[in-house]
């Protein structure tokens, strides 16, 4: 029989003949969701919720103005907001915007909020307004860990790390420049109050007013920080050359571990050596770690309400810090009478 009687289909023809399931992304689905089954029974987010639920949160509830029997929008439960922040930190997420975004798709965040999405302003305002209460909550958590024997504080490892600030080198200004910018911002605020245009929506107007107001507040904060810097300087020339950032006034120019300089903060972290749990955290404007050992001891003992037996620093900075500590002890001997501190 001739080969022409049974033609062999080409590869392109075989591809055209294949029948595959189509993917229709234009369709709408009505789907039932069991929120409780969004995460597994042993998921860490459940442990965080249970821990927060057992904590004393009375301080957080006292500031809520919405009450039963009166008109007004209900406030978000502090347990939800606290749990969101703790879980986000455990996943290296520290941005309120990112947390709000993950509430839209991440099962763990959706389980905490019951499939609701929380505005990033609500999250950031909560963190700022309840700073002291959150510190007290941190103390309660450490107390639970200590009671269960998970944290002993027999040996505490301490070290510092430079964290770059949300500012650029070009944002640093001297006093004269800051004052000119502040005066300009005040003029813009007044003009925004007087402006009356029907072509712009009320929402856009309010957004512009808020942007101008926040810029004015940042400049005022920068001037206050600059005055603090000048007051700390004894040299008149250094006082005159002092500069601060208009976007992050509390940041300082620091040398980075990999070389170079950048606006940064000096974050001091103390960790229980056995449990590898952070038991102390501090942020300073010091360009180096010299002199940060004693404040770290106060942070840890003040947080745990006890006294650590041993604190260990990295060796290359130990000599400089011992010299600084010895000088401070000579100047303020009464300050160290209650301390029990071992460096080895």
C-alpha cells in the first residue's frame, strides 16, 4: 500500500488537534469559605492568637470611644490588631501597608481578620498610639516564657546593628534652609484653606491638605531635632554646621558594615543565649556601639523585671566599652551599686 494513502500529520497539526481545558479568568464564582479551615490546626498564627487572648489588654480597650448602645462605627478589636503585628513581625513584615495588602490573599492574615481587610492607617496609628502598652505586653510575654522556663537570662548575648533610615543624604538641611522651607509650607497651608474650586473633588482636596500638613509637621519636627543637636554640641562651629533630615529627623549619618555612610539608626539587640529569644531591644543615635552596654543592661532587666547573670558582647568592641564604663563608674559610683554585671 502506498504511503500517500495514510499521510502522517505534522507536529504543528498534532498541536492544533489537541484538546485542552480552557482557563477562563473572566468568570465570577460564588464560593463558600470555611474561615476556620484557612489554616492548619498547628499553624503558628493560632498560637499567637491564643497567647494574645490570655494577655491583659485592658489598657488597649480603655481608649476605644465606641460603646454598646450608642451610634458610631465599631472599632477593631485590639486582639486582632496586636495579633496581626506579632504574626507579621514573625514573618519579617514591618510595613502597615504590606500587612493590609496580605489581608487580601494570605490565609493566615485572613484567618485573623475573618476575611476582612484592615486599612494600613488603622494599623500604623494603632502601633504609634499604643507604644507604651505594647511594651507592657512584651513584658507579659517574656513573663510567660520565663515562668515556663523557656527564658532563663543566665547568659544574654548583646550586639548592635546599623539599620538604614528612610531618608537620603540629600534630605539633610541646616537651620536656615529648614526655616525657609517651613515658612513656605505654612503659606501653602493657608492657601489651601482659602482655595475653593468646584473642579476638584472633596476627596482630592482633603488628600492635598493632608500632604501639605504632613510636610509642615515633618519640617517642624526637623527643626526641634536640630535644636537638640545644637544644644548637645559645645563647639560653635559644629553647632552651626549641624544638619538633620527633613524626612527622618531622628536619623544620623553612620558608617555602614559594608563600607560607606548613610542615614541610619543603631539598633541594640539582647538575646537569651539558650532560648535564642529577644529579651531586650533599644534604638540609639550613637554612631558606634561604645557606651551602649550599660543601657542594654537596663533595658533587659527592666523588661524582664529581674536581673541577668551574664552579658556577652563582641570582643573587638569590649575594650573600648570597658574604658567607657570605667570612666562612667568613676563619675557616678552610686549609679552602679545595685548592678550585678558580668562580662565573661
